[in-house]
């Protein structure tokens, strides 16, 4: 890959944006927040965030907000992430590795079903249904 | 405990973002066998008392997590630098800012692997508390020298807010193209060289 200039980057962005306007926007208003404290980093949060970006890119989902925060207080199940999808309960997933990150995009962000075996906080146990909350 | 050098960078630069800084600078300078890094901010700084205690893993100001008894970021880093005969220095003044200068001896057996600098730079640039933030990457070896600079203000001017997946993937493409350009000057050290396959060894 040749070294890209800022001008080339700007052109690439403009091109992507016009493509985006033609498509139905999937993932709009969805948010993934990765816990990036010392505990998260030590457990592999960097790889997890990078995997989220990769998978979203593969699926051509451009509109999910991917942000980072400090430790969420669940150091024992790092890496932890919070997923916020409109119309679904906010969920904190723990013990998230690259494979789980992929599953979360496919199942939660796209499929609108909770990944129940990695949930560590919220929502309360009584609202997690057997069919994934659908 | 962190595995790669990039994990330490990620961890330590966040301290600067969280110290109410308006300007943060990360310098990553590489030679044949050394990685020299500087993290400089104009944040709130530390007084002499805190400066003395901050390398103690059992010291924390307790502000971020009220009940926590540890603060591991800087202790991890200084330990890792020490373990590979690198250097570590901390300068800080209240109201002026903090500078952390450290280096890894890449030729040392206990030096951590470099890791994924591109992913780390993208994550740091996208950090919500990073305002003015510049990464200066330079490399200078017998093979030649190269450099690039990533300026958050400049990049946001081109890409808009660095928050959505599409934008971050564009940013990653850009950062990767910059790092690829200097990668030609990397020198692989004997230490990290893989042994030749047995068939090759016999030929020799």
C-alpha cells in the first residue's frame, strides 16, 4: 500500500459517504463501548476493539459507534464491553475475545438477539429469556 | 500484565487524556535495537509527593474507583522497561503537565514484542477525552529513515468525528498505509530471527 495523503483520505471519505447515503443504514444509533482500562488492556481489549472494526467492515456496517471507556468494575471478566442497540436492553458482555466479538456483531447488532452466555451485567436475570429476549 | 509494547503505550497515553490535558503528544522513535517513547501532556500534573508514590502498584488517588487499592499503569510500564534494560523517567509539575520518557531495548531477551502499533494509534486517536493529540512516529536504522505524523485535529477535519465504525476503518486504512511506509526500515534482530528449517540448516 502506498503512503496515503490526507487529500486521498478525504476523497476516500467523500466516496464512502455518497455510497452510504444510497443504502439503508444498518446499525444506526447502535453503540459498542469497550472497557479499555489497565485490566481490559491486559486481557486483550485492544484486539477486541480491532476485531469489532474488522467484522463491521466485513459486514459493511458503517454506522455503529465504537467508543472506549475505562474499567467498568468487572475486572474479573475482562475484556468487557457494553452494547447499546435501540429497542433492546443495554447489555454488558464479559470475557469477550475475537470470536465472541464476531458473534456479538452477527447475533446482537444484526440479529437483534442477546448473546446470553457472555452477559455479566444488566439486564436483570428475569428478563433474559430462553429465546434470547426476542 | 500487558503482553506487547503497544499495550503499554495504550495504557500510559490514556493517563494523559484523563488528566484534563488540551495537548498530548506521543513520540515513538525506533532505531535498530531501541524503541524510545515520550508521552507529554499539559494536564494537571503531579506534586512531589504523588510523583514519589506513583510507581508503587499499591498507590492510587482513589478518584476513579473509590474502593480500589491499586494503580498499575505506570508500575507495569517501569517494570517492563527495567526488565529489558530500557530506561524510564517521569517529570511532572502541578498545573504544567507530565512527561513520561521511556525506552525498550529491543535486542534484550525480555523485551516485549512491538505489537500492533496501527490498531493502538487508531484507538488512541479515537479516545473520547483526546482533544489536541499528535503522534510522531520516526524510524532511523541502517536501512534508512522514515517518519509520519498523525494529528487528531487534522484527521477530524478530514474525517469528521472519529466515532463510527466506517470512519474508524478509514482511519485504520490511513494509519496502516503510513506504518507500512516505514516498515521497510525495520531491522530484524538476530534474537527474534526464526531458526531456519532443518533441511536448510543441513545445507549450511
